[in-house]
């Protein structure tokens, strides 16, 4: 039986490294992302990084990557796209359209087609990323004004 080291204390350095990897993942969802390559990026051993990431985030790295990819595809579907579900699935690292559909349904409770029909913004102004952030900031500022 191997002696495993348990992470008992999360340090600022742990958080900094995990945040750096999380940012990298979010900027590179279309690339192949492995535990091995990301642990090197964090400058931790594979096993130590896995334990630290799980302790800080409450989810495994693989679950985080899948969740972020599904969320990215969902955001693309809400603003509209000409890409097929299969094309999006392959673009964001799923092995097949079926694997993507199963993962998507598990996450959102509906398949991608139902999601697109329910939440697409057809006939509504398409928000660019900048407009979206601007609207969120405006809403946040309005809420901050009412605090006083």
C-alpha cells in the first residue's frame, strides 16, 4: 500500500498556481488539455497537482475541463451559430457528437438541440463579448448604487 500525502492546508501559492491553470484552460478550450501538461504548467508533480486542484475547486481537472467546454458550447448556441453540434463537439475536444450530447444533457438536463431551441437569441440583439461584459458591469454598478 502506497503512502499518500493528504493536502491539509491550502496555501496562497496553491491558489495562485491553480488559478493560473484555470485561466489557461479557459483560454485554450479548443486545444488538447491533459493532466500531465497542466501539472507541468503549474510546476507540480502530476499526483500533487491533481490533489491540490481537487482540494481547491472541489472537482477534478477533467470534470472542470469538460464543464468549461460544455459551458462554452452552450454560450455559442445561445447567440447562434452555423456550426453543427458535431463540429462544435469535435472543435472542443469531444470524441463524438454522441459523447458531447450525453455530457451536455447530463450537465443541462436537455440535449443541445432542445437547449438551442429554448435559449437561442433569435430576433434579439446578438451580444458581443464586449457588450455582454459592459451590460454585466452596468447591472453591477446599478446594484452597488442601491447598497447605500
